[in-house]
C-alpha cells in the first residue's frame, strides 16, 4: 500500500489558514508531526505563509534540519531534561511546565552559546500539560532571570486529552490569565499561543480574544478539517492525502459470521448484521499499516466492513464501477490515518512537491 501527500494542496490549505488568522493578527506555526517532519510538507507550509514550524519529536526536527530547513521550530511535546542539549541545538522554542526542566535547558543553552525561547503552558480545563492558573506567575518569576532562556510567552491546549472544546469562555479565561500575569510581572509576552485547529471555527466567527497572536495548526492545513467540531473551515482541500492498496481477494461471502463471537485481534467486540451474501474485497492493508477507521473510500458503493492486522475487508457489492482482483483501491485519509501511516515502516510514502511556480510565489 502507499500513502500519497500532495504538497501543492497543503500549500494552498496553509495559505487559507494563514489568511484567516492574519485578519485577527494571529501568526501560524505549521505542525509537521503528522508527517514525521517530512521536509517537503514543511516547505509547503512555509510557502503557504506559516511563520514557523512545530513538531513533537526531535528526530522529526533533525530530519528537517538535515534537509536544509532553517525556519524557526517549536517543540510541542514537553522536553525531557535529558534531551536539553538536543532541544536547544535543534529548536528555537519549546513548550514547558517544569521549572527544573527549564533550568536544564538554561544550562544547555549556555553550553551552546545560544538563547532558547520558552513558552509556559497553562491548563485551562483539558487536564493534559499545563501549570494551574494560580501558579503561572510564580513559575514565570523563576524563569525570568535564567541565563540563556527567553520567556517568550504563555500557551494553552484543549481537545487533546479529555476533548474539552475551545469556547469563547475558556479562550477568554486564558487571555485573562495572560494579562494578569503580565501585570504582576511587569512584562508583555511576545507569544500568546492560544490554540490550534480546534479554535479556527471561533476565529471565523470573530470570537477570538484580541490578545491571542499565535496558533499551532496541523489538521486544518493537512486535512482541511476540524474533527473536534466538524465545522466547515475556509480551506480548499480535504484530499491532500490519498491511500492506495491492492485487492488480494474478491469473493462472494455470507455477511454474518458463523460461531461464537469474542474479541477480535485488537480486543474489540463487534456486532455483525446479517445482510445476506455480499461481494467482498480484501485489501493488502491493515491496522499495523495505519488506522483504517480513518479511511474514506473514494469509489461510490464501497463500504469498509472491518480490518485485522494485515487485511482490510470491504463490501463492494454496489461499487460503481465494479471492483476487480489486483486493482488498486483509493481512499481519502483523515488525520489519524495519515499520522499512523506516516509513522509506519510498512507503508510506502509518496510526496508530490509544491509546484515550482507556486513555491516561488510563496
């Protein structure tokens, strides 16, 4: 099977997101973690107007640096003190919550003769990374005078653990925390990183606090969607990624299984309605390759029945045109399929670069 990225569509999506945010004085960091720091994807985001890149894994950042990408990069995953030297060598910004870790970054920055920018993350309800609001000023005070450290600003993240959606209310809560901290500390933060794709539908409606000036955006640029709300975003392409896999079996079979039903290979129990005898295709693609539930068949009349480690089963009874043995079946891929597929060693990745004229214009 192969996973194909169309970087021209990614560039156009990035341009749309950047223009949406620019109307509210918000800069966009293009998040490259979904594609493991694929350099051409990163270049497409930059050509679309992103002012920096953001990734969660240092090997991905190293890959971009080795490819000659020298744009500012933000490390999204909280760094470990043991990685401090690599963090300051490879990235310009990192998100942090622990003072001891930032002290390690300070020491690494001094050894390298550089200044490393830190964004302190604040928990505004989703209960993933972030200091509690009442601790923000105290944490910032401890970081202000660390040599080699630039306290660039505050950030927050919703949606990602508990699924708490950004709202005008919790956005304003974060903006209030920022302004209270600035007043207590007597400074003005350079970066107020208020959110990500899940905030864009509020930007569309003009419901974003004026103090926000930075977003970290991956899904909307790569996939053109916001899966947290399924809001319709002003992004042109939802098909920048395609998956292709070969039909390795094509037979008529009863749709209902025979025998006692227990957990499948991934410890899930399913119900199987009896739809009679159906035309079924098995593809050389499975859960080890990528998250199959995040695939959307391109051909009308094709439905996904289920998947095991190595095989994807389709109902193709009503497929138009009919499916044939050994042909390649096409799917659109949404974010979970792309992120797992790009990280898999079992998939063939194909990257279609940004059109040369578009790259020059970008």
